C-alpha cells in the first residue's frame, strides 16, 4: 500500500500502485441549481451536477447554446429547451379570482384561475355568462336572481300534492304543469294512485312510502314477517312488485287469502281445499275449479274479483270471431257463473259467491258465517 494524492479532490490516501482516486463518498453542491448531493470520488462516477437535467444544462452552457427566456405568465426567467417554449412550467403561488384564496398554479398553456371546481363554476357564471340583473319569473311573476343563462322560472314555489295533500317544492318538470292547472303529485307513489284511482287510506301514505320501516315495526309487534294479506288489510290495496322483497311469499290471490284467514280464525273442525278441480261441466274442454272447497260439507266459496269477473251481461264471454288468431278478452259474466253453479249443484255441491266489494267492506264475514252454519246444521 502506498500513500498517494487523489487527482480529483487532492486529498492524500493509501491505496494500490495503479489507484489514482480515493473512492470516498463525499457531499457537494450542484453547479447549476445549487442543490446538495452525494457522490463517489472516482473517475467513472465523478459528478458535478445533481441530475441529468442539470448535467444537460451544464453542457449547453459550456458549449454556448444556453437559451434564457421570460415566462409569459409569471414573468420569471427560465431556460428554453425547445424553440417554441413560452412558459416555465413551474408551480407559483397565485390568488383565486373568486374567493381570494392563495393556491399553487402551474405556468402552462391553460393556467387555472380558481382554486377549486366550485369557485371556477361560480366565476364562470358571474363573468362569462354575465348574469348580474334580476329577472321576472315566467309563471308566478316574481323577480329572482338566475343561476343559469336561459333560466326563466324562479324555482322557489311550493304546491300541495293532489292525492295526499302534502306540501312539497316544485321541480323543473312539474313547474309548468302546476301553473297550467294539471294535477301534480309529490312522489311516484302518489302519481300511481292518481292514475289508477286507488282507494288507499290517505292517512297511511307516509307509512306506504317508507315500507321498509313499516315491515320492521310489524315484525317487532307480531313476531313474524308480514305477507300480502297483512299489507292488503292495513293499506287496502295490493302490494306493488317492488314491495315483494319486504313481504312473505304466499300463493294464490289476496282476496282468497283474506277469506282463508278468516275461516281459519273461526276454528271449525272441517278442513277445506283451495283451488280444487272437482267439478266437470258437460261440454267444457277441462275442469272448473272451486276456490275454497269443503269436501265433507259438500260446499265451496267462489271469490270473484272485478278484474276477471263481472255482474254485467254486456261483459259476458261469447263465441266471438277470432282476430289475428286470438279471441278478444271478456270478463266472466252471469251466464258463466250460472253454468258453474248448476254443474256443481248436479254433483251435490253448493257454491257461495263472494265478490271483491264485499271483501273490502267486510260484509263477507257474515256471508261466510251463515253459509258455514247452514252446512253444519245440514250435516247434523
């Protein structure tokens, strides 16, 4: 080992015979940006700049090709790398044009004027659209400050729902219809009730709209999940398809289930069968079923809803000509009901008809009790 003098830093070191550098890690400042960095004092790794960009700047400066320009946005001087350079692309502290907050902005072709999207939108509505004067509402006639360039209504009027009477704020779509005298509703549920002329109890509209909470309250009170019958008895209408996930699944029509629940509450000793195809009518292609049938009592109940059955003779099914390969749909009328009663009577079965309006006004309970009492007395 010999004592030598380093060719780069000039310090003495002990090394091999052919070693010319001390190979010690040292710290120095960059000749371009002045930033401190570490380097190894050796021939192949010796550095005077902290990065490649500073190294390229040093080379251009030494060769006399350095191009210093002034930024068109901030006015600071910068070195241009391309002939078309006009901005320094550095972050500078600027003031927001709308709220006055200080934020960092990059000097580029489209510099931001505001600190956030909200400030930018407010600034564009004020300066670009130039909405500074009040306008007169086209419908109610009151003055207002617009927030859009083509706004012609104030949007601050309230109205009462045509179905439930609840007061609500008018939307864009319902504003013109309200002043034209057209009935408007506060929600899609009330709109459906108006179109279908539903008979729901208006005092229970809030519970109907919040069906999830009603289902939870019912379960905590009765310790079971509500079904379609519970919904029909409480609200007076059939549940929509979107509410089925909150109700227990049950087969059959709601009107049949209501009558079956009442028969179960009477606790009679005879069992009944639902939708039993026992009666064969001469001349028919198949069997006609009885909705609720007591085999031991030889009697049954037919539940007639107004969607498929009618008391009017004008709605009677007939041998009408086919149109486009299909027969027109008509409700089952008095002739159909008489045929079914006669066919069942010939087999020794008595049929009692219960109509939808009788179920809604609870008069069906007296019909069921009297019919069952007559059948039980005849059995004795």
